[in-house]
């Protein structure tokens, strides 16, 4: 249930992206203005996730998840009804407030479902659900929204409300239930009673591993924020081949989703991280650094590879366009090459998220995890907002020098440089996480002894 909710709220973030040209035309504003709404929404999700995370670490996580889901679903529905730019901006921002709850409180709940030795795999599922959500949102936006941009908004909002209703009967695990050091406490019929305080929240940034893990996210999200524009790049490449904008949007969205299939490797990345971490407490951080660095040349290849010899029915039925795109992955060498490059690039970066999620769990006490994730998500949101916004501005500047789609390709390539400090910060985290993990285990063991002897 939590995985589905995470997928749906990320779908809501993905829906508007391929529709930026259509929404901007309908509301009578520039594409940059609609892009600003996307960037602002990402930032609001980050700010809200800190508040929601702190409240969740205090208790009542199930109730908070219901509030958050109803908030984003209803606001997203009204965003689809917007008749002006101001209405669209307001409803998207309100929806982002609710999405922040799913991000941090949902993370805290998922953390209590599995023991530390299997967290990478479970967090791979959590991260995969978010990637699937964004990809599904891109796909829905491109397929359903090219003619009527409101339709995918209504569909995703309705799905959110439906799953929120089902969530009333969902199980909310006890905090700390799967911590090995607390097994004796729960076996004796007790529970983990510690909750976060305001003073604790301030001390979280003093944990050195938190600093490095959050810092890497800031720089990584500059690069990931730029990648939000992939549908626009593919749309521009298809349009440059002489296709209409409506067909180009559909094809560009399909390419963006198909080339993200490497995200499925997040499960394998989480599993490898679990195994490496059991042998070496530096394992997760080192694996993430290797994946990030290895992905850079494949992303650059994906950006610069031309999209030629397309055989797609312009203005044809959506089903016919979808089929033609699927066939081109096998029959068109340019599309096939892009698919392989995208598959490898995304697969390598996919090892990042499950191991980051698991490390945040490992180096923080159970009552601190939602808030720490919220702080990380805030930093990520700032980075992604800046990456999204600045990349869009870079496209505009480069358009003065180079024609489309070259201006977009160059802008995307430029922002891959931010993966370099990301890998360095992961390397630094590999030096501090063993000590911080040992500290958490020692604290939990001491609390268990004190509770059992009381």
C-alpha cells in the first residue's frame, strides 16, 4: 500500500512535464512559466516533507498519511480544472504540500517493515515505485494529455483518492519492530517508546554521515533535475524530423519512459548493497559512488546520439504510434542504440537511491528517520528545483547560439558535471558510516537493556 501511494504521488509530479507546451499554450503563458511551477512544486515537496517527517516521528503516522494523500489528490484534481496560470500555480503548490507527507512519513513506515540486513532490497522497491510513478506520469501525460491536458490530472487524482480510502485498513508497523537490538523488548511484550524532540532535530545535522549523505543529494539532484527535461529533448528531436507537435509529444514521452527501464535495476542495486554492507560497513556508500561515476559517459552518449530514420505515423491513432515506437526499439539502430545507452545509464544510477535510503536508516535512530529523510528531501528538492529551473534557462540561452534540439542536448550534458561531487561525497560518507552505524546499534542495545531491567 505504501509503495503504491509513493508511486501515485510521483506520477503526479511526472504528468505535467511532457505537457508543458500544451499547458503553456492553453493558459497563455510561456513554457518557462509552467516549468517554474514544476520547479516550485518540487521545492515545496521538500519543505513540507521536513514538517511531515517531524510530525510522523512524534507519532500518528497512519493519520498523517491519510491527510497528505487526500490533500495532494484533491488539489491535483483542481489543478486539472485550472483556467488561469494563477489557479494552476496555487493548486500545484497545495498538491506538493500533501506529496511531502508521502515522501517522509511513508519512508519512516517502510523503514520499520524490514530488518537492517534487507533494507537495501526493500528500499529498492520503494525507490523503484517512485521511478515507476514518475515514468507512469510521463506516459499518462504524453498519451492522454496531448489533446486534453486535464485528463491525466483527473485520472491520477482519482487513483490517489481510491488508494487513500483503501489505506484505512492498512497495517502501520510499530516503530523499531525489526531492529535486532530491540528484539528482546518486543518479545517481552514491550515497545519502543522514544520519539523525536526539537533538540534532537537540531542534532541530526551534527551526525557526520548525515552531512555527507545529504550533501551528495544536493549535487546529484542538479543532474537529476536536468534529466526531468528528457521528454522535452526527445520531443524536440522528433519534431526536428518533421513530425507535428502532438505526435512528437507522444513519441517523446514514450521514449523517455522506455529508456528509463534501467530503473528496474534498483532492486538488484539494493540487493548488492545489502550483501556488500554485510561484509564491509562502507559497502553501500562505495557502491553508490561507483554507480554514479560509471553512468556519466552513458548519459552523454544518450544525449548526443541522433534520432534518425523514424518510421512513425504522424497524426495517427495513439495505439498505432505506440506500436511504431515499440517496434523502432528493435528495428531502428539509432533508437536501439539510445535504448542501450539509457538502459545502462539509468541502471548504474539506480543503485544510488536504495542504498541512500538504507544508509539514512542505518546511521539514524528509529525516531529520527522521518525527519532526517525530510531534511535530505528538502536539500534534494532545492537541488532539483535549481537543476530544473537553471537547465530550462540554459536551454533558452543556448537557443540564441544553437538550434533545437542541440541547445537542449548541450544543456543536459553540461549538468552531468554535478555527478562528480556526488561521487566524492559518497566516498567521504564511506569513511564515516561505519562509526555512525556502530553508534546507533550501541544506543539501541543500551536502551533495550535499560527497559528490560526496569
